[in-house]
């Protein structure tokens, strides 16, 4: 009697390095199949636990994962209008939030516009003293938190004695100005270039095929030169703004570094100020 039992499928083994790729791809397939399905956070933590991931790391990833919106062309060229930095920090979330609130109000000259459990939102303080102090003590090129349109601080407990702190700095106004200035400056430079290209092409083609074709060829060439100039200038403007975003990120990371170590949130004094303080101490002693 013939054996109708199907042969067992051979087990395929993969490396630990490929495991993450397999899980990521499976997640993408599942998401595309059930795009509108919502999964509770508790279920996400449970699924991750079955994959050997700690609940703390999963909760931290949920707090840091970016939104589902696809970046637009401006985002791809200039970068996002929200700069985010996050860190797991030892301490109680409310205590950490109060520390950051005190620092942002007294050192970055921001004021609270919204406050609830685990969240505080800030904008630039608009009183005269804060404006003067911001101009003197927070120069525009070096300090970015004080110049932000808004700053949102979130603190949430990850586990006993450890909190997740997230800082979101809104730079939408600065990005809008960068785009506007980039377009205007590039157009100012590119327009004469397009005009300079138009005339010789028009004359060259007109000498062979007549004025109508000469004008058309000159116009097409001039518009093309103008377009290339605009594209190059805007790309350069986007690169410059991305460097500013990196500087904002660096400032946020430095603040979180000090918070994580338990240091004073004020940045260390400059070498000149340090030497002046040492000289003052020696003179007083």
C-alpha cells in the first residue's frame, strides 16, 4: 500500500542578523493586509515579549516612533519642521518635568502655555526682560531652543525609577524663512543667467531658421537655465538648513546628556568665563 503521507518540509535556518529583517518584512506585510486595524499598546508589548524583546524597550520605541505620514518634498529637501530628541533617564517623570520646566523658563527664557500630567508646552516669553536677556545671553547662531517657535516636553515612566523624556522643538518658522530666502536669493541670481543665455541662443538660431524659431529656442534655453539655477540654489539652501537642524539636535542631546548624568542643566561655562572665574577666586583669596 502506497504511503500517501506528504514529506515533511525541510526546516530552513536563518542567522540572528537576518532575524530582524524577517520580522520587519513580516510586519510590513501584516500592516499592508490590515492597514486600518489598530493594535492596543498592551498587545504590542505582549507580541514583542514573545519575540524576546523587553517591555521597557518596546514602550520606549512606542514613545519615539515617528508618525505614519509620509514626508513630503519639502521635508525631504529641507528636513522636518519638528526636531525630536528622546532618552531614558533615571528619575520620577514629574520631578524630571519640573527640572526641565525650571531650566527652560530661567535659562532659555520660555514660558509655559500648557501643563498637564507628563507634558509641558512652551513658547518664547514675550516680556521685555526676557527678550533682552535672550538677545544677550542666547545668540541666534549658537542657541536654538530659546529661538524655537514652541518646545514640548514629555516625561513618562518606563519602569520603576526610570522615565522616558522626549523633547520636541518646533522650527517651522525658521524653515519657512529658509525656503523663502533660498527661493528669492536663487531667483535673483538665476534670472540674469537665464536672460544672458536667451540672447545668444536667439541670435544663433535666428541666423539659421528665422526669428520665430530663434525666439522660441532662446526662451526654452533661458527658462531651462533659470530652472536649473533655481533647483541648484534651493538644494543648497536645503543643505544649509539641514545643518541648522543638526545643531538643534546637538543642543537637545547635550541637555539630555546632562539630565541623564544628574548634572546641572546649565551647560558648562566657556573657557574664557572659566578663566575669569578662576582669576576672581584667586584675587579674592
